C-alpha cells in the first residue's frame, strides 16, 4: 500500500521486549487439571489495550480462567474482519532443569528467557506493542481487527477459545480469517537457506484413553490375564506402528516448495510420489514436513496398580493421536487392531484437522510482509503437526494461518524450545516480528 504508515518506533520495539518479559513473570502454568489462573495476565493485556484507546472485554467460563477480546475498527466497513489471537497459558516448567528460572523473564545477552518466550507470550507482546504504536501514530487498519487473548489453549480450550466460539460468537462478527502462533519463524535448512514456514493447516487432535482388563491376583502367581501385560503389549504395538502416507494439499504444496528450493525435480503432485524418498533428499528441511505426511499415535502416560506384589485388574494408558483430513476411519480401524481384544479405547478429546488455501491473497500478503524485512528468506507453506486455537475459531467459519514472525539466528532451534527447557527468544527477533506484524496488518 502506497500510503502505509510506519508507526513502529523505538517505543514499540522496547515494549515488545518488556511486555514479553513481564508476561513471562506472570505464572500461567496450565497442567490440564483446571488449576491454571490466566486472569492476572488477562488483566495485564487488557490494561495495555485500554491504554491504546480500545475497549477490551474480559470473559470467563470458570472463575480465574479469563479471556480478553477487543476490536479495532477499520476504515473500510465493507471489508471482512481479521482475527488476531494468542493464548495466555503456558505448559509446566521445572526450574531445576533450566539455566535461568522459567518465570524470571530475564533479559540477558540480547535474549528474553522464560516459559512462554516462543509459546506464545512473545506474540502476545508483539501484538500489544503494534496496537499501541498505531494509537500513538493515529494508524487505522483497512479491516476491522479483532484481538483475542485466550485461556486454556494448552489443554482442551474449554475455558478459552471453545468457550468464546460457543458462547460469544458475536464478538467475532465479520471475521473470515485469523492469524496466530507457529508460523513465519526462521528455519535454517543449510548454508544460505533461511526458510520461513507459514502454517496453512493443522492435523486434527485425537487424545485417547486405553483401558486394559484382566484378572487381579497375587504377584507371585502365574496370571495369563495380566492387565498390565495386556496394556504393555497394546502400547508397544501402537508406539511402533508405521502409519501409511496420507498427503493433504497443504503438505503437497510444502513438499513442492521445498523440492524447488533444493533443485529437486520430483513431482510433489504425482499420485505415486515416493514421499520418504523425497524427504531423504531435503536434508534438514525434511523436519518441517515429516511429522505431517501420516497420522500418528504416541503413548504418553501409564497408570496401573497400587502395590508391587498385587496384579491389578485393570491398567490405563493415554495416547496423543493426530489425524490428517480423511484419515479418521483408517485411524479407528487401526487402533481397534493394535489395541487387541482385551484393551478398550475411547476418545478423550477430539478436534478436526484444518486446511487453509496457500494460493490465496491472504497467503500472498503474509509472504510479502516477511520478504519485505528479509528479502533473502524463502517463504513456504506447511502444516502444523499439532494444533492451536484456530480449530475452535474455525467453528465460526474463520480460516486460520500460523503467523507469529521471528527472524532467528543460525543454530537457534525454535521447534526444540516449544514446550522445551530453556525457552527463550532473541530481542532482535521480537523487533523483526513487530515490524512484520505491523506491515501485514496494515496491508491485510
């Protein structure tokens, strides 16, 4: 846009860093048991949105599990609205495992440390800094922009985006598209090859509970109906199963883009594509795509027994399953077979898979915003192996893209820091992100 303003000043850059640090210091750990309290963080962002002249609304399904929603009116009332959303909760962190206390928000050697630095209090802060910069400069976007800070994303989203979508859909009136976490970060795939994957899809979520049945008895006796043994067998079969390839349009587009970058002539659109063969040629870039070419099911938790010399009558395991569009029936029949006759399984939590068009004007503008500030970068579409609040907002007809831009140095393993130890984000990456967000949101 020829008349696009450039409001990102030193104040905005400083606020992006300071807000990230201060949000990290607000412990919003979500262990999935309902004990998380996002309200202090929600009040923090609401106060700063109000300081930018907005009228944030705080909403709760459960006391303390607070969401914040605000709308910026655009200059074109006929334009569709855009949703920008980020979650306030974080996964647990064990301080003894960290180099820096995970809730210190310490800024050291040009890096902000702490739980949420990349997932996703950094994006929360960058949005705040951008909105406040607009208020100072008198910038008004073309489209209405709805900003949502949610609770409970790291669990079921029942107190967060699910609650908002089901009970407050009017707040998102007119929204057709949205942006949020897990996209537009630098992925270094080799010397001189800086890739920026923008998410245009997510695998579906299928969290499972397995229950093995058997006969209780003394641990010293022969027991051919040992529930623990039956469960162990099922868990081993599930964990070792090799799922068949199932390619979505988003994944094919990712493979095509990565193959072109590497000068590989394999036709990613061919029905008989040797996917594993192509991945083997992509080197480090294969890691962006490999988790999303198949369904998956990974055992994560086990529960059984109460005393070492007592064989329990039942045993339980939990599995994190992820589904690609069209793979639901395959998943069910495969789990039936792998679980075996003495192990029942059920869905604990399900969310649909998502796909967003990669040939859309929106994707083109996301690409242009990144390339404006890193002309040497290569933007590619990709599918997230996990999931975000975009799944809940999709129930309102909102198409979601993963776009929380960060320019990261070589050797900075962004993916490993998601839910990992020593989570951190460079100050320079936050500065880049604020500039890119401002450019995209003004051009959207």
